[in-house]
């Protein structure tokens, strides 16, 4: 909430924002997030610089309604995505909340897979992570939970997804070399 107030203090320095109330402020914050989020991203620069550590991946976030996006992830060399979902952008307690749904005819809410973003007004970026350890993913016959951390700014989306062992909390899958650095294209 402190970051939202800092954002508000920055905004009210501009005359057109002087009369914003909290509801309008939260709506503006959501719109600000969506402007950063709706895009095509890839990590081509990172993959060229460190080809052994990072495959070249593209992310596509296509708006399908006011606050919902079709999200795909695929290796640049593949025709088909390896992950597809519907993401709903909402708000909760002054934070941006991404709700995930399986991409199908009738989207199915993926309970436990929400990612909560806080706004950092000084950096003009959003920092997000899972709100619990209950986004379960089976990988190679092993039950894991997804641990996500992300940074979203005007021209970048840096993300790390890790699959953590349910019993030992040790990493089973995902990047061992740090965040994927996706650039806006």
C-alpha cells in the first residue's frame, strides 16, 4: 500500500491528476499495468549472449477483453506454444492480481496459481510473485509447486519460474541461471 501512496504522490504533481480518489487511483494503476503487460516479448538478446543457459523464448499477451489476455509461451524455433493460458488482471488490496485459467472452450480457474504484483513508483515497475505454494505442476513424474517471480516495466518483463519439490522445497525444474530477460518488441 505504501508504494500505491507513493505512486499517488507522484501523480498529483501533475495538474490533470490532482482530483483522483482512491478508486480512480487503483483503476489508473491497473491500466498502467495492462499497458506494460499487453505485448509481444522475447529474450533474443539474452539467448544470443548466453546460448547455453537460455533458450530463445517468446511470450505473447493478447487482450481478449478489457482485463483478460490470451498468453502463450513458445520456443522461437517451434510453431506451437508449450504453454497457453488465459490471464485475468484484477486488483486486491491495492495490488494487481493475475488469475490464471486453463485455455479451453470453458476456461477453468487454476486455484493457487495467482500472482500478486506490487507497484514500485521509484522504478516505475511492477514486482510479482506467487501468493502461496499451491500451484501444483507434475513434471517428469514428480509433483512440484510453481514458484514465480517477475518484474514488469515499460519495455521489459523479467521472469523466473521454478518447479519446487513438495517435500524438500528443492528446485526440480526451471531456470538455474537466473531470470529470463524478455524485451518488449
